C-alpha cells in the first residue's frame, strides 16, 4: 500500500450530469494531467450538452462541510473555484480558503451554463466575489465582458477598449490578485500568426501581472460549438500549478492542452461538442498500434 503521491486539488463548483462542465469536468482534466481531484459541490444542474433546464443550489453550510471534512484529512496542492450561485457560498468558501494561503487558488467564477440572476442578486454576487475571493486568488480567469462586470466598468462599444481593459486588470490586481488571464481578447498584431503559420480567425488569451502584460498568446478559433472550453483551460492551469509550475508557464501549457482537447472534442448527443480531456491517451494508443 502506497501513500498518495500525485498532487491533490480541491475544486468548488457545480455538478453537471453531462460531465461537460463543473466539478466532473475538472476532475477529468486533473486526472489527465496526473493530479487527483476532489470536489465540493455548489449546485446540482439538470440538463444535457445543449441546455440547462434547472438548478438546485447547495446550502452554503453543506458546501463548507464538504470541504472542511476533506481538508481535515488531506493536504491540497491547489484549489480551484468555479461557478457560485449566491453570496453566502462565496463567504463560506472564502473563509475556508483563507486558512490555506500557501496553496495556489485559481478563480474561474463565471459560467454561461447557469441562469442569469436578477440584477440586484447578480450585483451582490459580483461584489462578494470581488471583495472576498479576488484578493485571495493566485490567478483569476475571465473574459473581456466578465472583466468589465467584475471591475465595475460600463463600456460603450469601441470606446478605448484596450485602455479600459488594462485599467480593469490593474484594478483587480490592486485588490490582491496575483495574475489575471483575460480570454478571447483581440489578437491584434498577432492575428495572422499562430506559431510559424499564418491563419485567419484567431483570438488571444492575455496574461497580466502587477508589472504589466506577461504574455499574449494567439490561437486559431475552432468552429465548435463547444461546451466547457473555459473550464478545461482553468482546470488545466490549476493542475500544472499544483505540480509546481509557475503561473506563466502553467498558462502556456494549459492552453496547449486545451487546444488539443478541443481539436479532439466529441459530440455525445444532439448538443454541443465536449472537450476530450483524455485526447492524449488516444494519440498514445494510436502510436502503439
């Protein structure tokens, strides 16, 4: 009998019966990248790969108890926080994470799979995430639109977007977050280049630190439609950081992994394509034949 040797990661997020998003998807990505995942569920989804029909929130005390019992037994190498549904959950999780400041925390708090909250509840949730979780995050991942919402910025289309994006990032980093990864930014001067190839239709993921922009990686936009692409990226970043890789290199490696998972995505039924988080096992098996 051997003791556990692969890094342990605790993921907070929703339970998706299709396994396309949430904690089931996180655990698959962790396993694919040689980590062991554990989960504290924040909500139960009813849905498939096309749509979510209903959600059932988990009581914040239950969320906290799930995590506390596991943490009393095991030592985590990293934490991931995904979609949350109410302010009380944010407060409970933030309190738990404050006891483990040395483990990396990857925060990916937005999900298009969840129904929109009423405006007042949505603002309260954003405020709680901004005040309680962002200051503890090693890396915060979000889209340009989500960045504007979280940074309390309202924009007119085309009104100095690059400058406002930079100021939004600086605002969140000033709260205590170490890195901010903004996904789906304009590729700009890199738009025609991905590696050594000239390709059309590219987007970029841009990583920021307190010293400024760290990296700006352009990737060809695959047609999809996909479900769970963003969660795959944040889970992969978490896994690489749990293995001791620093944030910039973890982001780069995670992007390469995610591109592979999307390139080998599968359609389970009539809905969207689901990233194949074990795609490298397929290529290994093919090489052995």
